[in-house]
């Protein structure tokens, strides 16, 4: 299936409650188109993983949502799309400031031990067919001061040592994500994406402290499998689902 390029439609809002909420509204009203992107200079109700609020200074950072139609994928293959988008965002960051970037499982973007961005994907599944995915991406671009409650933030500007035009970067990001989308849709593309994802996996080969239920322990991070499970332990004997463990960085 030939679908439009991601970013073929790039709508910019000075201020909006949430680009993900707006994209979902477009789907409900039958106005959604694959590859449409909604970019906001300001979000008043931006969201991150687990319902956390994503706040950003107006005009300084990337806050955008991509509308995707993953009809070739089964709902059980959710992680394939998640990994492809994370790999695309990693490619983008590495392009604009080489070196030091990693993907912290499942889809946060880190430079060293500091978080620069994250991805929130919401899905519409009907009659066991994956109809739509809306991928919200938030990246700290020009921020230099952060909420003191955030434990370990950084920004592209701090890494690169210069300021950027956030809107132009948003358009650039579409190019990198679209390349990974095209790769995912090709035969043999998924194993290459997974290999690239594991190559830049945060903490790979090292001991990291994870909390599971009420118990915390150090585990050696071995990689992520095709189903999106985090493999840990000296022989990868532990398989963790998304949401099953919490990273305890710096402990």
C-alpha cells in the first residue's frame, strides 16, 4: 500500500491543548490522513507516558503528533512501530548532534544519563485491525532550565552548544521517522530496525537498578526481543514487559 509521506501535511498551532488529543479528534470525525503532522509551539495539556504532564516553554521545543495507518501490522506487533519511531528519533538527534544518544526502553531518548525526549503512542483498533496510531513526540530542543522535579533532563541545545529553530527541526524529524516507517514496511526491514534499536539501547551490557513491584535489584541489561520485552540477567533469563519494571537511575 502506497501511503503519503509522513509530514506531507504539517499543521502548526501557536497554542493547543494537546496535539495527540487533536489527532484523535480528527480520527473520530473521519478527517484523519496518514502522514499528517500536528506541531504546537505551546501545549496546555501535553501528556507523556503514564499520564504524566509534558510541559515546555512556548516556542522552544518539539511538541508534535504524527498520524499513522499501520494497516500492514497486527495489533500484537505494536512494538515494531514503537521501535521504528524511536529509531527514527534517535537518527534525527544523532544527525543534529553526533554521539552519545541512546534509546531507553521502551521509547525515551537519552544523551548519556539525561533525558532529552519521549514518545507517546495511542492506538485505534477496530475488529482486530490496527486502524490508526498517533505518535506524539516531545523533544527538549532549546531548553536550558527545567522543572526541579525532573531528575535528569537535558536538551539538544545543551548537547550541541547552539540554539535551533524548533519548527524547522520538527519538519526535519518527519524525514527521519518516514525513513524508518518505509524500512518497517519492507520485507526484512523489521530485523534491521530491531538490531539498530538494540545497538543504541540505554544500559546495554551494564548493570542497572530496576524496581519490580516492591523489590529493587541490579540486573544486567542484555537487549530487547521482538515482542518488546526487556531481557535482563547474565543470560537474559529475565523477561520484563513494558510497565512491569521501573528504572532507578543514579541509585
